[in-house]
């Protein structure tokens, strides 16, 4: 996540902020700033660790956080696509809870 936070945006008024709460296992990547006269503020990535599994709460990346985790060797059984409803998770190849 810290690599994504170091990414530069155009215009330079946009800042990426990695919010890392290791005590409670919450991890976010935020973007905040200005595009001309328009305010920009949002969450690109939100991940939690619950019961030893990686819960992807929000994934606004092009590649996909789950794909990157799989490439790093994380088993599918350790990843929950929490942005899907509990009923829909059973149709994915990932953990349901």
C-alpha cells in the first residue's frame, strides 16, 4: 500500500495518504486535494485483517488487490472479497468469511 501512496498524480494538488492502523488491522489509501476548483477526496483501497484473513472492503485499483496478493503467494482461502454481499461471496473463488 505504501508504494501506491508514493504514486504521483497530476495535478500535483492531489495527495495520496496511506492510513495504517496496525493495532486494529485497518489499512486505507486515500486521495485528497484539488483538481482545479473541484475538491477531490476518496478512498482507493480499504483492507482489514479479521480472524487472520485479509478482508478487501474496497478496491478502486486497476489491477486489483486480490490479484496482487495472489501474485505474492497469499492463498485464496485467506482473502475475503468483502465488497461482495455475503450471499454472493460463495460464487467467488475466495473465502466467504
